[in-house]
């Protein structure tokens, strides 16, 4: 077994025989781990990042698919962010990817009622909160006049909630909405329309604490907070290629296809990380700081004894699936970047033609189906029978269009389940073991499982670690994030 100092070279040895300068090992190369590694490197630490997959990016990645129209670059799922997602936008800046995303000038969400085939829009005006949405809600055709009026009262009540109140995590969002006069139709056509895409859960499955955070931050904090952004290039170009380039430039040693088998205290202080870092290559890396930025079950398996008061809590954090349906047509069938649907099995539909590299006049659209518990394991043939006729109903141009390719991607554990009570199960970045920290969207960020939450967790873990190492923290950078 080869022993190294968490970096390609061991460096000078101090009086105790340990290399001089602090070293960090980050386990996991998703957004949380990449963020932590970059933050450590920017602070002058020597960093090793170990990722089990052959790429970076975690659950926001791309892959190649051969189709009748040539090889396309496919995102595993449609990931969006909001203007209020400041940490994720900082991350994009840090990896030089800001020019590869699109951000709306002003919130505008087309919403199609499949039952009446009527299109409505949720959009904002350049007015202060909460007036910025007043005109849109007043004319929203998918609710009655009485339902629209009650939405405003519920929104004001939501705005008054204290997100630090632990009692909010003990009730579900649907019960709170119904107690404030929100009809089942209002929940479906408005609150769930937003909530299912951001929480990966319907209102009855969601903690009020997390739902209130989403709506207060996204819709009730700043007029432009909910403007929607998305990648104009494949996610792999951002979260893998450019992220890897940023790590390389910062001097981070990145190990792909690696496997960490143990994290244990070092004989002279600090930590030792046992890892397989290549074919036939086992290393024992010494580190002053270790960040576990992997899913909760994997984290549980790596935690040293006593690191958490209740390590079993990690196993009680549930997961929620996302199903993504991909269709390539022989012609253009959708004339807007995206839309949401009501009274339909379809939730959100996105045009991914340009980002995938498809040319020749066809169109590639992707359906994002959150909280898809009933469909996540259905055969592709069943999903084809379910969704192609529905797309023809929603998109008249799809009637008679040729289907060049149809496939699905399944993320069975896409996010943690934001159920009531999950807040008390999510640990913060610190453990009881000095020098060992946790990161990941499932940790206690205050956010649901989003790209924003993942980046924030990486920043939080790195910030705490640097403070404990008495290393200077770039407060201006972190405040901007």
C-alpha cells in the first residue's frame, strides 16, 4: 500500500515528520465536493478529490447516445436554477461557466391546462414584492376568481412565517394550505406546480419548513428571485469538463474511478483515508481535514465511530425519484423553451435540441417528472404508451410527427425526500470528530435538494474547516455566494 499526503507529492517534512501545510481530502465529486475542493485550494490547502464515477458532477451530468440522427449529448435530467440561487451562480463563475447558462430577464412560465387546452402564464412585473405577481395571479385562468383572491391571503401568511421555527418542520405543507382556504384545485394548479419542481414532492409530502423556504425565498423575497435559469450547453460541459479544468488550475489532485474504503484517525493526529485510486493502486492519504460529500447512506458507511450522536438518522432520511422522458421528433413540435402542464401526467417539458447537438430540422424534448414513485420502474414500452399520446394532445404539431427516438433516464434516489420531520435528521457540516465534515444537498442547508443546496453545503463545510484550521476565510467571496 502506498502512503501519500493527500496530494501528488509529499512536500517538506516538519519536525514531527508530517508534511508542512494543511492537506484536505474531499470524498465525492458532485457539486458539493467540487465546491469544497475549490474553496480549500483557493485558501492554500493541498487537496485531493476522490470520485467513484469516471466523471464529476454527481447527479447533474451528461452522456452520449447514438440515435438515428447521430450521436447526441443527453443530460440525465432537466436541472434549473433561480436568480435567488446565488451560491450556484458563484460556482458557475468560479468554473468559468456563466456564459453557458440562460437566465430569464423576467419570470415567465407558460402553464397549459390539458383538460380545457387553455394556456395561462405565471409572470412577474417590475413592481415590489408582493405586487410583482399580483397582475399575473389576478388573470391566472386556471383558478376561479375566489381561488385567486385566497392565494394572496395565503401568500401573505406564508411571508410571515419564521423559517427558524422548528415547529414548521413537523407539519405538511398541504395541511397548512388547506387551513388557509386553499382549495384542492389551487394546490394542484399553483402551489404544487412550483413545489413539485423545487421540492420533488407534492404539498402533502412536503415539510412546511422546506416549502415555506422555497416560496418565501423564490417568490416573496425579491421581485426577480424566481427568474428561471437553465444550462444552454450539456450539464457535463459545466459540472465535469469546466469543473475539472478549474480544479486542475487550482492545483487539486482529482482521482476518478476511485473508492474510499475507510476514514480513520491518524496515529499522530489528523486523518487517514484509505482509498483505491487506480487499478492495483491502494493509497493511505494523510489529511488534516476530510469532507465526506457523498450521499447519506455512503456517508453512514464511512463515518468513524462516534462521529455523529445519532448516525442512524442518516439512514432515516428518505429518498425521492425523478423520471425523465426523452423524445426526438423528426420536426419541430414545441415553439417555446419550456412549459408546465396541468390535468396531465406530463409535468414539465423542455426543448433540449440545441444543447444536445441535434441538427437537421428535428426536435428533442425532455419531460421532467418529479416524485415519480408510481412510474420510476415502469418498462419503457409502458411509458411510451403513456406519454406519446399525451404529448400529441398537448402539442398539436406532434400529431403525425415521426418519433425518431424514445428513451428514459431514471434517478431512483434523485433527492432526499422533504417529508415532515426531515429537518431533525439532516446534520450540519460539523461532526463530533475534529477535522471531519459533511457536505451534500441532504445536509442541513435550509434548502431542499437542489444544485443551490449542494453548493451551499460545500461552502459551509469548507468554511467551517478553514476556520477550525485558523486559515483565513474569504468572507467577501462567501458572502457573494
